């Protein structure tokens, strides 16, 4: 019995060996005499063309190639039956190696993709599921169209394993789908259409069926490894559940609001307590020093010896007033000496012009990360931009029109930019000397522009020829090439024979050069509807001095540049600093005009207007030209003193902050003059009898100083304290933005210096001016003096209240109105509504402001920022820097950061990629390509393909 069973088994094996060759035959083979591996195959010239048998001992290279991509065809370890020759196998492996750059991040997807084409090219059962439909070349029989029956389960399994795979910033299948629209039909439609530019040598009619004769082998799900030597796909390329795509649809779209900070750290709690304590001490000191005559039952003052705090302080003010009255010149000279000493520090002053110095602290986290990045990878590139916009009369689809004037102007502009020459001393340089070249000096500058699809050469654009008669684009030839590059930016040879790669040797992402389309358009076709073309030029960050000089010439050239057929906006890396400096120059004139206006206002409001005698000089008796002019000058000097002191200590300010400082300090100084002069005038001190004595004059001047100095010092203390708080005086919370912090510190110190000058310079000038006025002498001609009768009459009029200054109008007209009961109720209601509304709306206040608000409406930057907001879909790069001593050679460490197959699902890289690819949340602004160096390192150490770089003409060399 056992013998019969053995016999049956042996016979069965023999019959199987006999029948398989009979039913297995090849449909395609290598063309006779052909040596090019990219050439299409030829139809077999015999109806029973049998598969060939290859062995490891006789064909070691063949078996090695087969093992790399088509290991499933090996029937035994050292033997296989195939329908492809050595040349065919070489061509197939070369094409599959190109595909690794697109699908290689997901090994299971690529394995299924490779199985499809291994079966197509080398399967010994070709005749069962393939049939040649069209040939060319006469008897040679070059295959032009073929029918390929594929089991639907295999086809769907391949598509499912690859549909979430990412390549660059897009889905990988967008590069392998018709119109870059990822779908099952577009994927197989792309692979079935002949296109030599993407290594598809023939038309393939895919027929999806569940017929038993259809090609059907098992596919590998993306979450499973294709073999023990390769890992499964990463979580980004193969999400097992929908939530792993990071669903953010329920998140609230909002920014960081100013008044919604939470106390997360104990240090912040201590600082807030410090703020509260110092504020209460200040309020206590002010409250208990304001009562002049407290009763015995009111213990609301602090005793220091025989009198209250206020009495002691006023006594000190009287003593200082005596010093000013008897030694005015010494006080003035001391003030001027201090001013000259402080202003000497301006020798070391230089303005902060770089924008990062204004918005980011030198020891802050952002600057620290930037420093780490620059020290590790070198300086970042400098970016120059030009946006060109179609006129409204231009057709919607620029690829469907024959007018090339728009492109002519674009090529002219690119040519002007490339030839822009800058002189530096005895030498000169151009864009070629400072631009960024990703492939070195042998290639051109990195310029992202539609013109670079033609290598920035106008002759190439106008002399494009369509090399394929059956190519199914009907547009003008340059636009044929351009459209092909939009749909397939990685194409190295379009039907026109040109490469889509720029002259710098790399591809150009359409999202970086086309913008301004209708939001209803999606996919790659939206780029053909673009109304704005973007030109981005990258400069090397290694030679910043030359780059800044070139940018200055670029700004000068573009400011005077004109185009006939379109409009444009532009900006450079140094444009912000350039415009801020230009704005400061304008603000300087505004500052001078403002100071002049303040002088006129002060002279108009604090003087007394009357003409007591026939002489014109008598009208200037009670004017305050000297004291008001001196006050403005002293305020300006105080600002320079503050800048000088901080410059000596190595802390510098911005030009625009200095302009604002002049406004702030001048206004505070003017308020002190108003207070002093009005206190002197309100008690009738400015009118004196002819026989007024020096003792009486000194008494009146002393009384004015006694009343004014405490108020001025208290006001200065409060103002400077508020500014110092914003400047970061411990234990108060400091402002981390350098522009605000530096301005606040300068302002706080300037107020204190201005107060010192008030005591040392302004008060001596005031006592001189008060004596002159009480003696009835003219301010501009002190030798002129009012007569004794006139002074007596003026004194009597002042007692009767008939002589008043313009300020008295507020006391006569405004004060009674405010004290009206109905008016007070209206004011109280209005204030309450305003206060409550302010609190409510302050909760909606967010940090920062729109960059279009930073400059005037006429600035070229404002127009460009508006253009960016409207058209630009690519934001600034975001860097994630990891600091510390990390053993990057440890595989466990690598898996915590990488995103390639085999990395941890919750690795840092996968988390960042999940955010970048989460498209269902409008508040998530992290978009685009995610480049992680550890991924590149791992792929370089374990390459899946043979393509390492490109020279712009050949994809791999």
C-alpha cells in the first residue's frame, strides 16, 4: 500500500513538472539587438515562448537583483523560472529604485508595489493574465499597449497599503496619480498611461477582476512587515485607526490671550506677591503723608520727631529752596556738569537695527535655540521675495493663452536680479557670489521661480519643442512643459525634452511659486489658475555683510522698477530694519515739529495776555518763553543722558524707541512747568508792588517751591517705578521682549534724570524768571520795566480777579459744568460702562499684532505683507532643537525621534508629523514638509534604492 502511495506521489510530481512548462509561456521579452534597459520590451515571436531558468551558480547577479525586489519569484533558494532577461530585469530594478524615493518610507507599500511590476515583467505565467494589444516597429514588435488582468483583491490591497504614505509634503501617491489627485482610479490610470518622462514605456490597460486567471498573489498590509528583515510602516504612513491621524476637529481656534495667564510655577506666585507687597507699601506711604493736620483720633500719619512726615519733607523743600535762591549758578553748573558727564556715554551708542534684537531676549529660549542651531548647522539662509500679479484682463488659466509678455517680463526681472552688481571698496560682487547653492558651485543659485522650470533662460522658454507626436497636450509648447512640471515636479525629462529641475539641480515645489487661485479649486490643478507668481531667492548666511549690501541695492533697484503688464511687491531679509530706519528718519522731523508745537502750546497757556502800557514790550512781561524753552531742552538732554548711561553699560536702544522717549519725557517735563507756574500765578505772586522787597520775593518763591517739589518728586517716583517695573526691576515680573524692556528702563532713568535737572536747572531759572516778573521787567528786553503806577493797578486787578491766563478758562467754564449733579451722574454712568466694557474686551486681547500694521500704508512692505496674507500658502520654517548629551547611535534613542518604519509610534518625529498633516483644524498652523535629520541618517545608512543625488539631467548619478 505504501509503495502505491509513493508511486502516485512521484507520478504526480512528474506530471506537475511536465504540465507547468506547457501552460506557462512568456508574452514579452527583450528586443533583438537592444542594449538600453529603459527600452520597451518586444512581443514574443513564438506562441510557446517558455520561461527561462536561472540559477545562483550560473547567474549570481541575476539572482541578487531578483532577491532585492522579487524574492517571491524564487521557487527555490538558488533557482527561479522567469520571463525577463538580464536586460529587462536591470531596467525594472532601475525603475523600482526610482520609486523608493517616493514609496520607500513604507516598506510594506513598496513591497506590494514591487510585486505588481515583478509579476508584470518577470512572472512565468505572463500568458495567463497578460495580452499584447498593440505593437510598433514592424516585425520587431515593440509593445505599445498591453492588457494586464489583476485580481481586484490584490489591486485594492496595494492601493490601501500605500494611500496614506507620505513623500515630501504630499501624499506619495499624488506623484503617481493622474492630476495629482489621489484615488484608486487615478493611481492605476497614471501607471497605465505611457509616459517616458516618468519611466513608463508603454500603455497598460488594467482589468480588475476576480477571475481565477487574473494575477493574484498575497499583499502585505502596511501595519505588518513584508519580511523579517524589514520593519512595518510607520504610524504616519499606516494609521491603524482614524484617531491616529490626530483628529483636532473639536479644538477651539484661538490665540494666546494677554489676561489669561495661569500661575503654573511657584516662582511666578512669589513675584506676584512681591508686586503686591511693594505696591501696598507705596500706597501706605502716600496715604499717610497726605494729611496736613490729622486730629488726635486719626492715627493716619507717621511721626518722625516733632512733626509729621509731610511737615518734615516740606521743611527739607524749604531748605533746598533757600539753596536755589542764594546759589542758583552753582546749581545750574552742577546740573550741566552731570548732563555732560552722562551724555559722554553716547560715544558707545549704536542702535539695535536687527528685528530679532528687538523681539527676543539675548538670554531667552528662542535666541538660545537659534544659537544652538547656528553653531551646529551654520547660519540660516536669507530670503528675498518678489510677488508678481496678473492684471485683471489676463485669462483665468495662464496655461491656455498664447501671450507670453507676462513671462517675458518675469525673465527680464530674473535677469536683472542675477546681474545686479554691488561695489565694496575696490571689489565688486553679484548674486552668484552670495547666493545659496545646494549642490555647490557647479550648479546655479537656489531661486524658486516659474522661470526656473526653464532654468531661468528665456531662449529655452521660447525654443521649446514637443518631441512626441502623440502627446495629448494642445497648449503652446512652453506651457506644455510648465503644466507637466506642475503636475509632476520631480520629472527629469518632459515630452519637450527639458527637465523640470531648476538650474540649482533640484525640484521646484509648485506651492512655492504659484498663488492667488480661487479657494474653490483643489489639488494640483489650482496652480494652473494662479493669479500671482512668487519668486524666492535664497542667500547664503555665511557672509552677512555682503548680503546686506546686496539687499540694499536690490531694494533700490526694485523701488524704481516698473512693469508694463503686471504689478509686483517685494521684500528682503533686511527690509524690516531698512523700513524702520526710514520711519525713524521721518519721525525725527515729526519729533522736532512736536517739540515746537509743545512750546507754542505752553507759551500760549501759561502766559497772561494783556497790554498794560503803550510799549509793545509791556506785552511780554508775563510771558514764559525762557522757562518753557528751557524745560523742553532739559527733557531732551535727560533722554540723551539716559541713553548715554545705558550705552556705557552695554545696553542699547532702538531708534524708534528713542523717538518715543522724547515724546514721553518732554510731556512729563511740561506738566511740571505747568504745575510750578500755575502754583506761582494762582496766589498772585506774579504781581508785585513797586516797593516789594527781596525778602518778600524770596518768601513767595520759597512758598511755590515748597508746594511743587513734593508733588513733582511723588509724580516722578510713580512714573519711573511703573517704567522700571516693565523693565524688569526685581522682584517685579520682567517683560521678555527687549524692545519694551529696554524702552522702559531708559524711560524710567530719563524721568529720574529729568527730575534732578528740574531741581538743579529749572528751579534756578524759575526763581530768576519770577523775580523778573515781580519787578515788572520784560522777558525779551530786561532793561524795560513797567512803571510803579502800572504795577499797582495790575496788583489791584489781580486781587479783583479781572486778570487771568487761558488756563483759568477751565476753572471758570469746565469746572462748574462737571460739578453739576446731572453731569456727574452722566459721567459716572459713562465711566462705569466704559470700565466694564474694557474688562470684558481685554479678555479677548491677544498677543502681537498684524505685521501690516507695523509700517505706513505707503510703505512697500505693507503692500507686500498684504500680498503675503492674501496669496502665500507657505509660512516661515519652524525648528525643533534638541539639546543635551544624547547617544544618537543607540537604536532605542533613534526610535524615540525618527519617523521611518520601525520607529516608536509616539516618537517626537511622529508627533510633529501628526500635527503637520492634521488638516481638520484651522487653528493648527504647522504645515508642510517635516525634515528630521535622524530619518535621513537612517535612510543613508540603510538605503533601499540606488539613487543618492541628481545633476538635474539624470535622476541618479
